[in-house]
C-alpha cells in the first residue's frame, strides 16, 4: 500500500477551549514574577533596598549572562525526559514551588551592609534564573507539541500571550497599591520593603497554583521521529545550521531588550521626569500605575484581536510590521512634552496594542522552526529549539540590565536626590524612548530577514505529515 498523498496542512487539531486557557494560565503564572522584575526590580534594588547604581551595572548582566546558558542545558534535559506525563509537562508540576520560593527570596530584603546586599542579590537572582529555566523552558516547549498544525500553535500562542499580558495587567494595576497597602503601619507611614515582601508572597502562591492548573489541562501530541537518536554535539550543530532559528534568536533578543529596558525605565521616567507625586488621578491610582495598567490593557486587547485572524495571515510579515510601528511609537515619546500626560497614555496604548500580537506571533514561529529542523535534519529537538526563546529572554535582560544602570550612572542619577540634574533626566528619557524604540526597529529588521513565510511552513508541514504517515504504515517486527 502506498502512503497517502500529502493533503493540505493539518488544521484538525484545534484544541478545546479549556486547554487553550489552561496553557495560557502558565504564562500568567510566569509573569507574576517576570513582569514584576522587568518593571520594579531596578527600582527595588536601587531606591528601596539601597544597592548602589555602580553595582547594578555589572551585577545583573553578569548573573543574567551566566543564567542564560542554563536554558540550552534545560532544553537538552527536557528533550530526553520520558514520563507518563510526557517530556515537558512534569516540570510544570515539580518546578512550581521552587519558582515561587525563589521569587520571594529575591524581595526578602534582609538587613545587611552594602557588600552583603550585593552578595545576597547575586545568589537569589541566580537561583531565580535557574528555577525560571527549569519551569519555563519546558513550558515554552509545550507549545511546539500541543499540535502538529502551525495555525493551531499560533492560536495557542495568542491565548498564551493573552494570559501573559493579563498577568502583566494585574502587576501593573496592583503592585504599587499592594506595596502601599501592605507596607503601611498604623500611622499610615509606608514601609516599601515590607510591602514588597508581602506582595511577592501573594504572587508566589498564585503562580504555583496556576502552573499546576496548566499542567493538569494540557496534553503533548507531537512525538519525535521513531528511533530518533540523541547526540548533544550533533543537535547543537544542527541548531546553529538552522538559519530560521538564528534569525528568530536575534529577533527575540532585540524584543526582550526593548521590553525590559522600556519597562525598567518607566518608574524612573514618571517619578523623576514627569514628576509623579503618587497622587491619585483615576480610580485612586497614580500616574505611573495608570500608564502601566492602560499599556497592559492594550497588550491584552491587541493579542485578543490576533486570534480571529491568525489562521489567515503570514506571521512573519505581520510581526515585522507591528514591531516597526511599536518602535516608532516609543521613539516618539522623546518628543512628547512631560506635561502632556493624555498624549502619553494614548501613544502607549496604541504602541502596546501593536506589541501584543507581535510577541504572540514571534513565539509561535518557534514551533515552525522546530518543524523545519525535523524536516531538514530528520531529528526533532523541540526543547532545545524553544530553549532559545528563554536564552533570548535572559540575553535581552542582560543587555537591558546593563543599559539602564549605564544610563543612570553615565548621566549622573543620584538616589538621594529628590530633584535630578538635567543630564540625569536626559539619560532616563533616552532609556525610556529613543533607545528602546531603535531596538524594536532592529527586531523588525530581523523578522524581515527570517526566511520562513507561511507558504514555506505549509510545505514543510505537508511533507512531515506524509513522512509520519509512511512510517506508521511500516509493519512492526514481531
């Protein structure tokens, strides 16, 4: 019997709503910490806990750079995992509690001298990045095996980022009010250190529960080729020869650098450039919180809008165009007067509305890259391919963790000063606007160079389906 002729790309593996939502909740759990780190960690370290700017200039990049190499290792481990729950789902079950504990330890703020604080921050940040790898490399890789259909994976990715950005929305909306409420004493004075401690404890419990829900509601459906041999050297070599993967890695690094730098500079920008005095401007929220919250809402709405058209678009070109628009919007902040708060809100919502679908589309491309690797080399290394996404996140964080302290130190930011010098305000403004805008444009350029358009992906998908069908018809020896 001849194998069936290749038909249209498989699109019949649409997931049930519960699985889409359950998968999305995993990224909500992740963002309870990751988004908090992106927005508040530099502020917490420098302003609340008192670590010098100069220490942050080398401390965060060094730890992030070393931690980035745990991601490929975790990808190789996950690809070799065999359990009744699959390759990737077990790590959502067993990695959740360590992830929550490490997040709490980062904000414990023990009373130490300056050197002690630096050492404690180094150790806890390194532990957090390791636990992030243990749970998030498998979680990201799960997207590549929930379905063999590129379009279904794109829908799952859009759900994922609705979950991620919903988590970001909660962080933007509640962190500052929670820190203020939980850190207040009987006299009304606010101890931000205590506020952060209790806030992160709440987020830790929520993240553990949500990761367990994600584990319980998802399934792994795409298996590696029969009798696939594992060889670390060959797998790494194949990855480096996978040109779509290289282009996507660079795009992801630029993406994370842009996001982390822009978010990390936001609190500084509004506190020192705009002059946010923490007075309520809407529903009891201050200017910074309203800006972050409306931006997160834009991310959610933009990603939701993607899900209705994701089966009919070319992910590559759409992501590139949206990235370019986002970059131009954030560069435009440099020219917006600090008194024009309404213009800032509108520009931010529009920029984030465009950025939301870009993130979902970019991450969906990793599943296409895994398919391409299997098609080209005959070996499927889903965990290793997706570990690049986490490697990109940490590498981007390395760059942003260098850039923000660099701008603070280079332009003369002083922690103790209520009013900063014009040079310091310029440095903060550049880190918030022109620099992240330019980096987003670099991401758009990488996506245009990325070689897999939707037609090519469909061709690869058809051929892989034909190969798997042919293998399934080969008689099994008794």
